[in-house]
């Protein structure tokens, strides 16, 4: 999310360099959130292994996709593209879990 300073000024009041700095900041936050999500997904996989549960849960994946679509609509972002991002995140987690078995 944009910080309060950016929101109060509005993107239209920022010059190109400031806008690019804002994108750079957002990109760092996105990567940090992906890392956090990966850590939690790894923890879930560990718990599933300990409890003898299958690592893949298609119902849960479907709930994630539905939630992503709802959030996309809430923020007026193309839901299909957001779902594609989440498909990649899920695949990233699956690959990571396979590598850490």
C-alpha cells in the first residue's frame, strides 16, 4: 500500500523519480511479503508432515484463489491476473516444499 505521504499528495503531484521510488518501495514490500508467505507455507507443510496429512489440499487452494479474486475486485484489479499471481505463489511454495523434503 502507498504510505500516508503519497496518499495525501496523490500520485498526480509526484514527479517521475518520486513515482519510481514509490514503485521500488512497493516492490521491496511485495518481495518481503512473498518471503513471509513462503515461511508460513513451509511451516504448514512441516505440520502436515508431522500429522501425516497430504501436502496438497486442492480445497484450500481453491479457497485461496476465491479469496484472491474477491480481494482483487475490492481493490478494482483484474481478478484473473491476480489469480494468476496466486497460482505462481502456490507453485513456488510447492516447489520449495518438494526441495525441502
